C-alpha cells in the first residue's frame, strides 16, 4: 500500500484559520493587534518573494506588519540600529531579519541584536538555549512545522527511532532537540556519516534536510517509516524536488511529505503562530 501523502498546504491552512480566530479574539479582548516587522538587506529576488509572502500571510490572519528595507551597502551598525529601534516599538511583537545577509554583515550580529521576546524566528542563542534546557521559548519555524506534520500522521514518538539527516542550526539541530523532548531516540546524520543507508533504514521517523536532490532512495527507508522531506532543490528542468526520491520512497513509507506543498507552507504558518504567542506574552506583561 503506497504511503499517505502528508498535505502540508492543507494543514497550514487549518492552522492559519485557528490563528485568525485567536487573533480576532485577542485583539477584541486587549485592543492589541499582533505586529511583525521584517528587515530585508539588499535586493535578493528570492528573499523579496519570501518577505512578500510573509506580509501577505500577516494580512490574511489579521496581523499588523511593517517591511523595512536597507540597501546592500548598509553597514552592520545600521542594521543593528534598525533592529534596536524595532525592539523598543510597542506595535511590533516579532522581528524577522531575512537571511541570507550580504557577505559583509555576519548573520550572528543581526540575530543577536533581536531581543529574545521578539525572536519569532526562534534562532537567537537564548531561544536555542531554552530549547536545549527544555524551557519555554520560541522554536525555529521549520522544525516546529515539521513536528506538526509528524503529529498529523498519528504516530506516537515515544520510544521510536528518529533519524535526522542534516545538522544545520535552523533545522537539523533544533528538530533533533524537539524529537528528543518527545522521548524519541534520536540519531543525527551528516555529510561525514558512514553508510548513511544503514542508519536511515533503522528510522521509524526519517527527517531529511541537507539540500541534496533525491539523496534518500527507497532502499534507504524502513518499511512503514514516516518520512519528512525538508529539502528544496531545482533539478535540470528547473522543477522543485526534495532531498528524498519521492517516487521510490512512496511504496515503502507509511507517510511522506511531498515537495512542494509539504514542509514549505508550514514554515510561514509557524512564524505567524510564534508572533501571536509573542503578542500574548506582551499583553500579559503589560
């Protein structure tokens, strides 16, 4: 029996409806409209599209949003000054600096400048530290979305073997910690893992986030595994493909995310979720 296709677009839409309803109730009760500010440095076309999509999503759920743009010649000091201004702005509850930045500005400078209370991207050192310690805090949006997708399959993670292929700071590492917090036994693989297939074949839940098109083949997957494909790559024809060879894995897995319409739609949705949580925390403190 072929795998259940996990529809990330449908799940994202249902969560956004929930966010919209919660936002309306929250704003009616407190008079506060959740606010997100994006900061874009330079003219990267892909980043411009991502930022536009984020503002469109904000409008759909009833958020206030601001788009700030700096030229690609802006200095790190100018970027930090803008972030610090937004830190103090009571209309703004979440700040997102769109990555990548121009090469002359270290990403850590921008990320560290955001106060943890407004780090709705979940990548500030304090947010990562809270995740490691099992404390409350914002979780990076893509890993948070992956967990929602896994939960939608109904699998019980406790005691299961979860394998994460990829060790990036924004996906692989935080996702591993989230799985560990749910009592899964977690193995992290990367480019230097020997006999990758031997490890992935032991996974009850396999999450792949390395940016290598169709790296995981059907013979590398345990029959009945849940497979989450975080990869987005362009093939020779310009078509979007994942890190998993979808056609060969579908007959083996019990559930799998497609690319596109799998993990992608969940990332912005979890950004909205985090921003609403930030606004609710601000209202409590107020």
